[in-house]
C-alpha cells in the first residue's frame, strides 16, 4: 500500500492529491500519451489516433473539510475527473492519493471498502427504489455493505434527521417532492458517515428555488459536521456560493484553481473571464473584502479626547473619525458636529464617548455585499467594518458601493495595508496636529489607490 512521502505527510490536511492525472478513452492510450508528451493538442490527438483525452494532466490537491467545486461546460471532463477519485473510472496515468493511500494500488477488496466506508457519492438522478420506503432507501447502501438491520436502520434514521426528513421514513418516494427526494439521496450518502462526499451535479435537476434550498442545506450540514465535499457543477453562481475553492475545467484541462474571490479578482485567461463576467459578485464578496481606510483615532483615556479629536478633524478637513482602543477594537464614530455639540458649554476635558454618533452599528466583515445596500444608504456616515473579535477593519461608504457596482472598475480592490490610527494627545496645539490627507472623491482615480472614503 502506498504511504505519504515526507513532504506530503507535512501537509496532511491535503486529503486528496491529484498528481498529473490523465484519462484516455480508446484502445491505444499509450500512443495518445506519447503524443501528449510531444505537445499535440486534444483535438490533434483525436484526429490522428481516434483516442479521446478525457482529462489532461490534472494536478492539484483538496484539503480536508473543504467544499471543492469542479466546474466547467458539458464535455469539459469534470465528471470524468471526479469519478476517478473513487475509481469508477480508471485513470490512464498519474497518481490519486486519498488519506495517504494511492488508490490505483488498492486491491478490489480494499477499493470496495473505501467506497463503502470513506467515499460516498450523490448523483444528479435521485435513483430511489420506488417499492422501498424512504428509510429503506436511505439504508440501502448499508445493506449492501452487510450491516445488520438494526444498525442500518439506526444509521439511516440519523441521516434522515440530519436532512430534515426524520418523520418521513415510512413514506414512499412518489409521496415526496423533487427536493425531498434529493434529500433522501443525500441522506443515503451520509448514512455510512463518509469522510469524503462526491456530488455529481446533485442539484442541477431541481427547480431554482429548491436548488437554492438544497445549497443552503448542504452548507448547514457542513457547519454541523465538516466533510470533504467534491461538488461538480456547471453553474458558477452555485460554485461561488458553496465552494471554498473552485477548479475550472475546459477540454479536459484544469485551467484555474482558487477561492471564489481569487478567481473573480484574477481570472487566469479569457475563458475563465467569460465565466466571471456574469457572476453575482455581491453574493460572493463580503464587507471585509471592500472595506477601505478611514481616519482612525485611539482613545487612551475615558475622560478626555474630544478637543484633540476636534482639532484633528479640522486640520485634516474631515467630517468623521472612527475611534478604537489601544488594541484596535472599534468603540464608536465621532463627527465634527457631534464633537461641537458635546463640547458646547463645557470648558474642561471630555471623553470621546460623549460625542459618539447614535445608531451607527458596525458591519460584520463576513456580511455579503448584497446585504449592505440598505444599511449603508441609511447611515449618516461610512459604516465601520469589524472582524469577529471586534477589530476595526475599515469602512464601507456609498461611494464604495457604487464603485463596486461599476463594471468598468475591478469588483474588489486588492488587499490594502492597514494605516496606523492616530493616538490623540489632548494637549497638542492645532499647528502640531498630525497631517492627514483630505478625503476627495476623484472622478477617474481607481478605488485601489484611495486612502479613504467619504459617506
């Protein structure tokens, strides 16, 4: 049995390794592979030999616990590639390593055990037995694996509970909707508690509403128990919604592998760019992706800071400042007007919290851009964005949102360096105030070059 090399063992999180894998359909694969080495294209090899290259030098890894989407048009090789992961289709050349085992070297007995225990598959067709109950359909794979009746019914019932069909075990497939039938198919795959789930266009036969529901269901199940899921799709919106990473295929070749935002930011070629052009970027990118720099001040003393902040805003020609503590946790927003109102009639020191604007709630960095339009439009200023632990990451303004919608500019700027916040000195004179570039909304300046956003 094949075991991981020292290098592969160091990256044990890589549960599946696809190592220069080829698949040739035909009776003379060796000749086809020789022509591949000579640099001939898939079409040239087909015309010269009659051999069809199904997968051409696939070379990537899949990490444990991620949803990895393989996508492409019909005939791109995506189903062939995924079926080689459990040897439903035998690879012609290359290596496929699953959990440290070279599956090409497995005996028939070990391969059957791998399919029964470790790798389950969900197909586009529900393939439910019409004469069997929902519970028996769910337990069918366990029955084939030799599990006793009590064990398989217990596991099947647990799987039905996971997909929300616990009360439907005694029903028959024709009593279920299409979406419910696909849930049974998913439960059947989950019943053996596999670590890897292969899903071949599992939702493509469903109507759009049920399809979206099943995508949400898959993400919910992944939150409960993380599995490695390899999901085939021809729909980029679906891939972007559910995939941690995506592989895009064309003519048997893997053109690009990356996270959804990597593919949207930097498509590898015109083919990938044509896919990206129609995607709903607002459902892919999050508030943290589009947050921009803003004037940030550190509040070191709870009983002072208003006067220093007022001078800072005047000298920097800004209307708003975002207040953080020494650990850069967001505290609140002050404006020139709120500072004047707080200081009116108070000659002494005054803490910044007295000037915080009311009803300015920070946005979570993980909030999809599609959900930001209402809050940003209603806010008096650019809204702060914070991480899960409250760290201030920047702001999102109306201008940011408009630029995001403008297809003539990049959907999202590249990551920016964090500008250190200004630490307020309540005693500095205005002439010594830190110099901060004013916020100006240019008409042609790319968003990446901006230092801040006005509301």
